C-alpha cells in the first residue's frame, strides 16, 4: 500500500496544458502542494513525491510521470497521457475528450506538425488560443509553489475534479444509452431513413444527447442515422432533431402541429409534448422531405 503523497513536483519555467492538467488531476487525487523545480535523485526514488513532466523517468509505482526520454518516433505521449493511464482513465479520455489527442501531439510534436496532422494551417493553431488558457498557464508558470487554499491551486482542484467527473459520467451515460436506445426504421414517400429513439427512463440523466451522439460515432452509424428522438430535459415531452445536418429533415414543416410547441427556425430541432412512440414517428415523418 502506498504512503500518501506529500509533494507534487513539476518543472520550472514555461508551462503547457499537459503538465498543468496532469498536476490538476494529481492535486485533486492527493491534495498535496505543487512545487515547480527540478527533482533530486532522492525525490525520484521517493514514492511520496509525485514527479510530473520532468526527471526523465516513467515509473508509476514511484509516481514518476515523464515522457521526455521516449524515442522521437514514439506514439505522441505527454505527461497527461501517463497520469490518465495511471488513474485508469486514459481509454475513456480518448473516447470522450476530443481535445486530448491534439494536446498530446502539440506537446510532443509542436504546433507545426500538429497543424499538419490536423489538416489545417499553422496560423489557425494560434487563432484557437483562449485568454483563459493563457492566463492560467502564465499564473501557473510564475509560481514556485502552489498550496491548498491559494486561488490557482483551488482552480486546479476544480479542473481535476470536473475532468474526472466528466469521464466517469460520460462512460455511465454511454452505457445507459447502449442499454436503452432503439433504432427506428422509417418510410415516407417510398424513401427509407433511420432514427434513434431514447425512451424516458426513471432516474435517467437530464441530458442524454451527448451520450447518444458518442454512441452513434463509436458504432459507426453516422452515415445511417438521419434523426434522434430523446426525452426533453425541460419538460415531459421529447426533442426531435436531425442528425449531422441531414438535408432531408426540416422540422419547420410540422411547426403548426398542435403538440409541437417549438420548432427552431433553422429546422434542425423541434420540441413536442407527444410521448407516444407512434405519434413521435409521425412527427419525424412530417419533417422528412
């Protein structure tokens, strides 16, 4: 059994998203202060000191998580990768955090190679910077030590907590959708189309749309599904939407129906008080061109 971690140590100088987030996760898990300096040999061998993104050693049993010693052609792997793997969250993070793989590339390959991999120009990468990222990383980089109770440390705790909650919640949501989702095969005017229907289930999450979208892509259904029908998180009815901007669904066509109380002017979504599956199918057909 591990003794409790009393220090989280990472490199001084400039900070990046990977070391900031890796430290945020470990701070949330252990509530230890974060020190920004080079580690000593004794600290690398001390399992009560967590060393992140420095030290040229990846030994999870001693809480050492550095990637800089990996070969140049190694699969893009950063300190955040290693910490997520240690926490048993990496596979779900790759599924549910679309930003993770670009972060791995950016930290290990740099902005030029990352832009090339993403299929965008180098200039676009700079345009995606947020003042939130800039300020947080600058404040983190300027600190020699961050301790519980200090503003930056407490915000890092929130980020670590929210990331873990997101991953665990996304997995639960996906598992729930996989268990309850139904596929409807529809016909109108001699044309066939498919929709996914989520019945209203007691104690279900208020918003299942993200889980349903992830279910579609993970099961490679994005070229097959035209629309989705999910419980309305704001009422007792359902929300009906076209998926992936399907060109033949436009719900302004049924906006005058008595049980349709809202249809977005762009036609991608409607809200209905209807709950009977057969009536929901009628509304779906009504939106089909």
